[in-house]
């Protein structure tokens, strides 16, 4: 379980780094249902995420799951 918790924690940290970079550099999401605008990346993180990270609610669920593993 410790290995799974460690891998999960590393992946979550990388997602947070990706979210920060996407917001800073304006990298929008690009999905089959549509494409975001660079100026809306911070707002889109609440629903669709960015080109480098999952949305905030998914990251929160990931953090909760990781905390349960530790």
C-alpha cells in the first residue's frame, strides 16, 4: 500500500504542477466536445480542466484517495 500511496502522491503533485503551468502559460483543454480559450484556463479548471491537468474537483478526489492510502 505504501508504494501505491507514493505513486499516487507523485502523480497528484505532477497534476498540480501541470495546472499551475497551464494557468500561467494559457494552455486550454482540448477535448472531443470542444476547445477552451487561453484566456479562460483559470475558469475552465473548475469544470473541464486544462491541457495539462484534470479539473480541481478531480484533483480534490485524488487528494482524498491518496490521504486514505497513507
